[in-house]
């Protein structure tokens, strides 16, 4: 039975592992190995429901330490590369999101495994925001190292345990108002974690048809609806059943607050200056995509995976 290593045992990694261990009838059974620096928690969550023979023991690795990767990737047919950071110094972003992803790609190449890499919409080597720049640099490195890789670029990912909607839902509990910056007009295309997991399950099957259709593609993964930031705050209030005024503040006020919060230990109010800049930019599938890019919607259509999931179907279940 082939082996898939999930490299990054967080929100997406756990959901992708679950989708592969409970793949639909007719798809090939695969053994899953979950890995990160501390993968035990994700493994024990998965062990509660996964078939025993499909879940291998968790394995510790650090993408910044190439020597820790080869033993973990031995005899692997697919590696799903998910390691990322939400906040950090530019050096940490370089080390983990760029060079770390590059180390994973080199090791995948060395063991002959197919690489599915999770990037992000907005990945851009020219960006001044370290998160976006290092996502772009990693994509560039991967394209030159693994010639048959698949890159998935999600917009904001939602689902139970997500960071974004849960955090704003908690904030709405404690704050008398919900702030948005510069009118909250930036646009997002939230995509369901279960739909990303479904796509990765399909892409990790390794059959000729799937390979033929999707190898070397960059999948721009937006959900079925586009919302402004302010509209997403309204969704939070609608589904957690709270009434709060949404007030717009100048971005400069947010940046000042972020500069102060960055100096304190991280807490639920912490938003970094870079994260604020990111949230004030559009994060949607682009209208004019290069030839090798496809949308998640197209992938779902081509592979007969059904419709993409709406926020309205899922947010009420966990906010
Ligand atoms: N969530 C979203 O809305 C979203 C949107 C677009 C793109 N993405 C991208 O999708 C990927 C997964 O996101 P996520 O939300 O699942 O993130 P997450 O929950 O924070 O998971 C990231 C994982 O990376 C592991 N990790 C961090 N540094 C590591 C290192 N040096 N070596 C090995 N493992 C390391 C962490 O586990 P340990 O601490 O145990 O090492 C953690 O399990 C990221 O690349 C992210 O940028 C996410």
C-alpha cells in the first residue's frame, strides 16, 4: 500500500489526513504518516477515527533541518508540504516558508515522491510582506526542483478549528464593537477546509488520469462566494448570534495598535502589522490566470467532485 506523508500537522494537515484515511470507495487505500516538530496531538486526534492499518505512527521532523527529512520520507509516494507560519520575523519566514519548503522539495525529489505543496493566494516574490514573498519564493524553488509537483494556493480557509472565523467570533464575545480598517472593503473567497482536503485526496491517488489532468498545475483555491472583510464580520455576528456595531477605523490606527501588540506576548487580540496589511489586500482567485493555473472550482468540475461548500453551510455548526 502506498504511503503519503503529511508534512505539517496543523489545521489543514489534520483535515487532509482524515480525508485520505476515509477516502471514498473506489479510491486506492493509502497509509498516512503525520509529521511536524510535535505531531503527536494531531496523530491522537486522527487515531480516534482512522482505520488502524491506514495510520502510521507520527514522525518528528523539522523542515529547517534537511537531515531530519530523508528518514521520514523513505518509501513515500506522495508528500503534502504544509509547513507555514502566521506570524514571525522576516528571517523566520525565510527559514521556514522558503528554505524549509525548498528542503522538503529536495528531499521529495531524492526519494522520488510526488510533491503537493500548499502555498497561498497572493504568493509573490516581489511582495514587501514576508509571508507573501516567501510563499512566492518557495513556489519558484519548487518549480525548479520538482518538475511534476502540484501547488495549491488557498484563499482564507474556514472550518471547525480555523484561526480566522473562530478568532473574530471570540473577539465579538469580548469587544463591544468589531473594528474593520479602511471600510473593510478588501475581498476574500473563503474556501472550506473539507474541499481542500477532498482535492488533495484526489491528487494523492497517483492514477494516470489524475496525473494527466493536474500534474504541474497551480490550483487557485477560492470558495464559491466572494465577501468583503466587513461582510465576513457580518457573517461572524450572524452565526454567533451577537449584535455588535462594526466600526471602520483608518488603517494607520490599526498599524499603531499592531505595533504595540507585537511587543506583548501573543494573545487573541494580537494581529501583526504584516497580517493587517495582508487583510487589507484582496485575496481572491485572479481573473486572468497563467495557462498552468486552474481554479479549485474547475478541478472539482473536471474530477466530478460536486459543488464547492458555502460558508453558510458550515459556519453555523461551529461559531
Ligand atoms: N489556514 C488558512 O487560512 C490558510 C490560507 C492559505 C494558505 N495556508 C497555508 O496552508 C498551510 C497550512 O496552514 P494551517 O492553517 O494548517 O497552519 P497550522 O495549523 O499553523 O499548521 C502549520 C504546521 O506547521 C508545523 N511546523 C511549523 N514549523 C515547522 C518546522 N520548522 N518543521 C516542521 N513542521 C513545522 C506546525 O507543527 P509543529 O509546531 O508541531 O512543528 C504546524 O502543525 C500553511 O503553509 C499556510 O500558509 C493556510
